[in-house]
C-alpha cells in the first residue's frame, strides 16, 4: 500500500463512468463545477462503448460514444480515476461528504504509454478477453479494446508470469511492476451514483444449456460480433467457427421470471434483439432469424415502427415459451417450446441460439455508505423515494442517482436521468430544493 493517503477536493463525486455518469459529469463541469469520476474499469464508456448500433436509429454506438467520452476526458473541470473504487463515503453535513478511494495499479505509466501494442505482441500469456465477452483471447499485457479511453496498456497481474518480455519490448519504458495501490481521501459537496447494471447470468437457467452447448451465446456476445471493434470479420458460431444460417433469439432470458429471482422486465431486450436481428439480416443475407417471445414491448418513440421494419425484412416472430434447449451431435440446437398461439408443444432446430439476457442490479452500491443508509428497492437497484417528481433523489440528501443504477433503462432514458441528476446536484449545491 502507498505510504501516504493522498487528499483532494472536488464539488461532485460521480461513481461510474458509463454513459450516465459521463453525461452527468459533463453537465456539471459545463456549469463550472469540478467533478471526480471514479471508474472501476480500465476505460470509461461503460457498456455503450462496446455496443454495435443502437435502436431504433441504428446509429453506430462507438461513433456516438467516442467523441462524447473524449470531451469528458479532456474537460478541464473533470478528473477521471480509472481502475479505481470507492471504499466508504461519509456524510458529515449538508454539502460536506468525505470519501475513501483506492486506485489499483495498472503496472503501466498511462501518461507515457503510446498505445503501440508492442507489449501485447511480446507477451506469451493468453487468457480469455473479457471485453470481447470471452469469444477470443487476449494477452496478460493488453490494451482493453481499440477505442478504450485512456488508450493505454495494463498488465493483468493475476495472469502475468513476470517473464519481463513486455518490459523489454516497450519503447518508452513505461511498464512498472513496482506500482502499488494508492489510497485517496477526498472531500466533495455532493455524490452521483451511476454504477450501471450487470447482465443476468444465463447459467442460472440450466435447462437452456448455456456454457454446456457451445453454440448458445448471450446477446452481449452477439453485440460484440456485430460491433465495429468485433473479434471476427463476420458472425461465427463459437463451437466450430461455422457461419450460422438459422439463428434463434430467446427473449426474457432471466427477466420477468420469478423462478430465477428476477420478475422485472429488463425493458431493453425486445428492442436490442430486434436491432440485432436487423443487423444480422444485413450481415448474413441468407440467414433465417427467429425471435421467440412472450410479449414484444416496443413502447418508446419509433420502437413500434422499428419492430414492423424487422417483420418487413423477414425476421420471424414466434410467440413461444422455451422449455428446453438440447444439442445435436453436429452442434445444432433443438428448441422445445410451447407455441402459445396454437397451444401445443413444438420443436425446431437452429444452428445458433442467442439468449437475450436481462438487466440486474449492480450490488456494489450497498457498500458505499454506512449500513442501510442508502435504501435499495426490492430488486437491489437504488431506491427512488420520489420516483414521479424527483426521480434522481435517493434516500440520502445530496446523493443522486443516474442511469441504470436505479433500474433498467435504455440509453436515451439514461441520458435524461443524468440531466435530472445533474440539475438536482446543482440545486443542492447552491442551497435550493432541499
Ligand atoms: C446486449 C445489449 C444491447 C443494448 N443495446 C442498446 C441499444 O441498442 N440502444 C439503447 O438505447 N440501449 C441499449 N442497451 C442498454 C445500454 O447498454 C444501457 O442503457 C446503458 O449502458 C446504461 O448506461 P449506464 O451508464 O447507466 O450503465 P453502464 O453502461 O453499466 O455503466 C456503468 C459504469 O459504472 C462502472 N462501475 C460499476 N460499478 C462500479 C463501482 N463500484 N465503482 C466505480 N465504477 C463502477 C462500470 O464499470 C461502468 O463503466 C443495450 C444493453 C445490452 C446489454
Ligand atoms: S511480464 Fe507478464 S505481462 Fe509482461 S510479457 Fe511477461 S507474462 Fe506478459
Ligand atoms: S509497449 Fe509500452 S508504450 Fe507500447 S502499448 Fe505497451 S506499455 Fe504502452
């Protein structure tokens, strides 16, 4: 541990550097407030920076996110700590919070790193690449992904054998195995929680066979295959590298299902599946795409038209409840389902299945404040005591919530909620509204 705890003060602490936290920080910084973003990951951008295109406009997600993220990263009122976490936050008084933070070592001097990737080439250790949702491997010395911000290497010390090959290969000599965790004690006037969501773990539905049958992937793995920073130059099924031609989507995988502990609608899965189906029709014009659904929830602006557009492109929609997915010897998948319209059980073979996994709460939030101070809702999202009139307010005055930390929502709603959180924060700091 570093010898001395470092001290600093800012107007606002934003926890989480996804699109919600980034947008809130930018609003505050543009109003003259100083902001510290604490991001757990090695890059800011959250899930959005990893997506392909966005519904219902089909704009390229990376093309929207990267300029926004670089505006945030270059703003003179914003400081970003990546690879960092909040240990504890104490409210001393109104407009007076103290937080203990830890910055984990990257083992690379990010200021000096040129992003040349020579360390990656030299490193002999290969491990699954979490940013590609384990579809491919990466090295122990690695740049998280090509549009990461900061675009600097890091050493995954858990997998590193300390062979020193990266150090020898690095032209500016910025690899530093002596780096240690740094502790910070900071003072702020207000806090925004923007820690986002986690994906439902499909292993919790054993009858679907995820993890057992190789050609079943999650929607996030398909998102990576469709993204501009994709691991392959086409769509491949992971079991044997074959280009699939009969792709099935299983909606509500881990949503609206009390038997797996998540009765909540994830709000985004219908629409992102319809989006991916349209993108697949473009990428693989000969492919059949079938979406198995219980209800299609296309409630937002332009969403119903987007659904109709998918039907017009030839995407099949089957109102069916999946009972079991089993694997044929050639890796194809047999879906046994109840056809709800015909009220009978049917079977159909597909060569790749995508589970449209839901959104669940990021439970990190429960550790930030003293026991029970920050109230959570029954599904462990941050509780909104005045959801109708002041949705950014939490159970602690001066602490606000932005984006999916308070529940499932898409990108436009996350941006709107960041607007609400930043406006509330400004009112709180200047002494109104409380
Ligand atoms: C497969 C898929 C496809 C999607 N497609 C679309 C689409 O086409 N259109 C659309 O509108 N929406 C889409 N979405 C939804 C979109 O991803 C979310 O609306 C958006 O990412 C929410 O942003 P956020 O900032 O709230 O959360 P996140 O993106 O989850 O960001 C949270 C950030 O907080 C950080 N963090 C977490 N815990 C901590 C901690 N303890 N300390 C510090 N930092 C922390 C995380 O590392 C992350 O950077 C899709 C989602 C999925 C899963
Ligand atoms: S020292 Fe570690 S990170 Fe560097 S090349 Fe060797 S195994 Fe890879
Ligand atoms: S070799 Fe050095 S400068 Fe190049 S990406 Fe790796 S750490 Fe950065």
